[in-house]
C-alpha cells in the first residue's frame, strides 16, 4: 500500500522536530542527573531498605538545589535548561549527548508520526516524546526519575489527549486514557509497596503518564505496553547475569524499559487503530 504524501510530509516534519528538540536536551539532562543519595543528603533524609549499587560519583564542587544541579563538575555556576551541556568558564562540554540525543529523538518522532498518521493525537505524541527521551537519559545516568518531569508528563498527557479528543478524525478514547493512567499507576504502586527496593516510587509516577498514553488506544494496548516493559527489563537483566555483571539482587533503572515498552505498545496501537 502506498503511503499518502501527507503522511510522508508529517514524518519529515516530525523528524525535524525531533532533531531540534533533541538538540535542546543535553543541558537539561545534565542538570537533572542528581544521584538520589545526594538529594537525600541535602534534605537530611534517612531511608531504610536494601543497599543500592553504586551510582556515578558526584564530582566535588558540584552543587544540587531543588532536585537539579546548579554547577558544572568544576564548581562553576551552571544556568539555563536548553542546549548543549557546555560550561563557558571551562570552555568544555560537561556531559555527552550533543549528537546522540538529536538523532535518537528524530528517529523516535519519525516512527511515531509514521505509525499514527495525520491525526490529532500525532501532535500529542510529538510533544511528549522529547520528555520521554530526557527521562530515559537521566534514569540511565543516575537511576532517578525527577518529579518535575514525571508528574507534569502525566498531567500534560491527559490534558493534550483531552484536547485531541475534541477534534475530528481522532482515533482513541480519553476516558480509557484516564482509566489507564489510574490502573497502571495503581499497579506499579502495589509493586512498590511489596518491594520498594525493586520498584522505585519514581517508576510509579512515570506509570501514570505511560498508562494515559497507552490507554488512549484501549486496554489491549495498555497490556501490551506493560508486558513489553517487563519483558525488555527481564531480557536486560538476563544479559547482565550471563555476562557476569548482575545477579538476583542487582537493581537496574527500570524507567527506560517502561518508556520503550510504552513506545512499542503505542506504535502497535497506532498502526492497528
């Protein structure tokens, strides 16, 4: 079947949007990459539970405030949220991602546009995709999903899908999106309460947004995206075990697998809609 020219145009525009927004992410990714231990020390909090494996060390002189970094590794003030993670005082980039993130976000946006086509919800997926990439990068770096990203993502997903539901030619249901957010959030909350060390509370908050996105296309999509997340996580854990870098008690950043699982479910749901 021939792809309509309008879909090809949308895919090209989406790829360009992804490249531009992806180029703006490295600075925010650096500033949000505060290891959980550092944030706890600042708030004088004590947490009980299983010992966490080592996270990347915070270089001396780097200060964190409000859940984000305010200085480069050398201690120079680091302001702003968009663009390269570049310190003018050091005349150097303080974190990688200047090339990878634009390419990754462009491919992600192009895939979403190609799967969804010219529908109102396409704009929603393209608006949320860069935030998903940012969350994945931060979680991979420091095993942390920042509240300033996870909770607004859930609210934005429901609000934008609500607007999309008011427009003609949309394919999806806002009520199921809301119920999907509540159901997936509740499910992850139960897992967190049963095993706090294995399922962090940040994953619970991320599940709200992921449930909303998956729920738009119905319950089968919610189940597919959820299953895919645990499958990808299990496969990764199995690879770590085989190569001798992990064991039964090894903790991994689960946020990226939630996001990739959601992407898989979303692509299938959009194609099938």
